[in-house]
């Protein structure tokens, strides 16, 4: 039997949580692509949304990888998975409301900053104890990108306030 075949896998509830995380990353990307189109007339602003959307899509691919591995390399979950899933569903509803509303550039930034800051709370690297150092590194990098998103969004907010 291969090493992966003998490796400990996450329970189904935790795999559903990973699927929920993946869906949420894709929903965030959908919102950011919406903002990209909405603000197409402001090139730098539209590019910010496009870049952020692509990074969220990359995060979804990382969750997809974790799902294909069935959680191999991930150890115990350090949070109540059902509570975290409820939190993700609430964030998903938040994104749906944002998609349905007409946003100004300032409002779009406030929504995105709030979303990204809340994401840090339910992020994989903070709720899963990883056994595989490479996998841990991969998800830690994702969390770093989330912090970079917040920073870039704050920079854009300052730029808008200055103009």
C-alpha cells in the first residue's frame, strides 16, 4: 500500500468544511470580478479587483487540492467545524447581498476589507494543525495573501480619499 493510502484522512465533516471554504473563495472571486466590471472605467481600480479575484481563485484551487488529498497531511481541527461552516455561510450571504447592490468605489472597498478581515478568522492555517510541512507552508502563504489583500485594499482606500 502506498504511503498516501495508509495516511490518516480527515473525517467527512471536515472535508465538507474544506468544500465550503473552496466555495467561499470562489464566491469572493465572483464579487471581485463584479467590482472589476463595475469599475472598468477606472483602470487601476479595476486591475486591483481583477488581481484580487485571481488570487481568490488560486486559493480555491488550493482547497481543491486538499479535497483531492482527502485531507491527508492535515491533522486535527482546532475549531468547531460546524460553527466555522455557519460563519462561512454567513459570509457567503454577505457576498450575495453585495453582488445584488450597487456599490460606490468607497463602499466596495469597505465591503471587501470587512470580508477579508473576517476571512482571517476562519482561515485554514489558523484552524487546522498540519502534519505535512509543505502543506502547512502552502496554506500559510494563502493566509499571507489574505493579509496582503487587506493591505492593498486599505492602500486603495487611502488613494481614493486622497483624490
